[in-house]
C-alpha cells in the first residue's frame, strides 16, 4: 500500500470504477447503460437531450442508449408535460438481480463506514456530497471543451 496521497486517491478511484464495471457486467449491462440508469434514478425523468448532456454522448448514441434500455424494459419514453414536442425518459425499474449484485459492495462499505465515529461519518458524507459536485463540474467542463 502506497503512502503517497495521490497514489492512494488514484487507487481508490480505480477501485470504484472497476467495481462499477464489474457490477454492470454482473447485472447484464454495459457501463454506459448502467450509468444512464443510475442518472435517471438519481435525477428522475430527463429529456433525451438532458440525458445526452449528462452522459456526454452524442444525440445519436443517446437515442441508441434509450432504445436499448427501453427494449430491455428499464425505461419508457413519455411526452414532456411542459413541452409536448419533447420526450421524457423515465426509469421503469432497475434490472433484476441488481440489488444482489451490489449487496457485497454495500455490505463492505457499510461495515467500513460504521467503524468511524459519528462525527467522522458526517465528515465523510460531507466529502462525498462536495466531491460529487466537484466531479460533476469538472465533467461538465470536459464535455463543454469537447463540444466547443
């Protein structure tokens, strides 16, 4: 194990990405579909354009993504109540067995977090919230630079 903070953090991030890829595969999904379903679960219904921006996919690739997810029964298209020219993409549920696939990770992380005193857990969750915002901002910048 490295004592270099940068290497430790990179190892942590790599472990998250590799776990997510393995979980997606175990659930019968590719990584993009897995992340799109997670986005819809967290954000609620999105237009196809919003989903394209949030995933960083082109509009054509987003249409194919939605087609795959709809064909598998994970999402449905619905008219946007605010603008009937737009289509909303709504989650219809998660893949069967996803909870079982994620159970080991969830259990290990819950056990780890419970080892910390309550005040330190609060700090961890503050970090998670702030880091998620920082990563999203950095992602938005990368996508904007790519599309410029």
